[in-house]
C-alpha cells in the first residue's frame, strides 16, 4: 500500500516569496491533516479536512496560509508571503474516519525562508 | 488549549528499560497517543490509550490515568534503533496536540 506522498521534499525561498506544498493521502483515507513542525518542537496542527470540507483551521494563519482539498483527495498548502518564522517542516498526514488519531504521515516538506 | 509536559531528553543503555512520562491538561479528552519520530523522519504511530490502565504492545507499553492527566510510555529491552524522539499527543475531539517530544538516546 502506498504511503502519504508529499512534494517538494525541500524548498528554499526568500521572505515575501510564495510557496506551495502538495500532498496525496493514502487511498481511502477521508481525513487529511497539515502540520507544521519547527525544529525542536512537536508538530502543530494547521488544518484538518474530512473529504473536501474543513474540520478545523483554528491555528492556520489565514492572512498568509491557505489550503484546499477540492476533490476530497489530494491537497495543497500555500504560503504567501512567507516570513522567516515559517521555516519548518510541513507534514501531511491522513487517517481513516473509523481510526481518528492514528495518523499516517508523509516524509514532509522542509521549508527554509531566507 | 492543551498543556503537555514531557522530559526533553533521556539516555539509557542497550537492553535496559526507560519510562517516558507525560502530563497534560486538556479541555476535552478522548484518548492519548504516542508517536515515535526518528531524526529527519516523519512521526509514526506507536500506541493509543482511551481507558485507564496499561496497554502492552511487544516491547512497548503505555499507561494512562485520566483523573491525573498522566501517561507514560515504557520501552523495554532497549535496542539501538529505539534512539528517537517520542511524542505524547492527547486528543481533544480526535484532534491531536503533540508535545515537544522526549529524545531517547540508547548507548551500547
């Protein structure tokens, strides 16, 4: 069974530029999450989707971050404009509706903002 | 919000036992998850407790006391490959909040 796919693995941009990350969850997983993990910290939930609806985006900085999951499968997270403090690993995860909390993570997209 | 407290680092010898404690405060609770994260890799699910008591899963066990807001992860017969960060994650309405993690270093 294929795991959660993410791209790109690494991205370096300058502040005020924009960046987009893509995630394809495990087939059949209705719930998709985007987490931000800053070095030395635990992952922080940015947004949670169930199918193509948003369940929780309370910690998403909506002035610069946006995410969508239009067809209820893959998802895109965008940052525009980026700030230095956005340097982090962006982790996408998915789960089955009947097993919430048992998350399967992708390898992450490491963002460096200069 | 959820305050999660776990030690930053622990060191143990191969073959030994290590216990990682986690205390949490949460406004709503429906389970406590533990994840393992090797350096430079994504977290992977280890265990889940929803009721008080001990859940055993091979060399790893996890304990929960809901009234005390306390959990621990017990790693037995430590192996070098167990060197990793262990993340405590209480669940509020099945939304996980992760602690900063405990980095366990296993020495030969």
